[in-house]
C-alpha cells in the first residue's frame, strides 16, 4: 500500500479563523504589515531601485483564477526624500479592476492596473518599489496561478 498526498496551503487567513481558542488572541497579522502577514500563499518581489524617480506604476500580470479563488496585490514605494528603508514601510493594497474567472487551467487572464497619486499613502515621486501578491481559495486543488508579472515605472 502506498499513497502520494499533495496539498496546497491557500486558505483564506482571516482574523476570525486564526484568533480562536486555544490560539493567542493576536495571532493574525494583516498583509499591510511592513514585514509579516498571515497569508500562507504569497509572492514578494525583490526591491526594484530606479535610476530616475517615477510618479506612476503600471502592474500587469497573467493569472488563472478559479471561481472559488481570489488574489490580492500590494505595493510599497520609497519616496525620493525618504531617509528610511523601504522594508520599514507598510504595504498598500492595490484595488484591482474586476477579476474575471478562468475557464480552465490554460485560460490565463491579463490584469492591468496603473497606480499614481490617487492611491492613499502613495509617494508623489518614488525611487524604489516592491510588489506582493497573495492568493487564497476554498478549493486547494485549484489555487490561483500567476505568470508574466510586469511592472513599469512611469515618469
């Protein structure tokens, strides 16, 4: 007898689900925290440092998203006059346009969003940025899948 078991940890980590007895009351950490976050399924890009300051950021990515799946995109920027480290800044959630569901595993939809001064907490001009993507699903057999992440800093 043999078994091959595979699981994907892509549950939706919520404060209500994580902060219950016998767990500590403050076990859940929001994804906007500068360093931590409770989502088990995430991708964090390297810090992109710019030669010239930029004012807007365009993010494009291709994603497979099942009807029971969802993903969120977060960004942090370092302003031109910021003396601190970008790792000390909080993540800002990007409001993505409608996220259409994929038909099958070969159906990757392109998601495109441009961020600028209209985003709360956005630096008017920045010299570095970082992107974080978190995924969650009710069916661990069909997690969100990403490919072709592109980010363009616009001056």
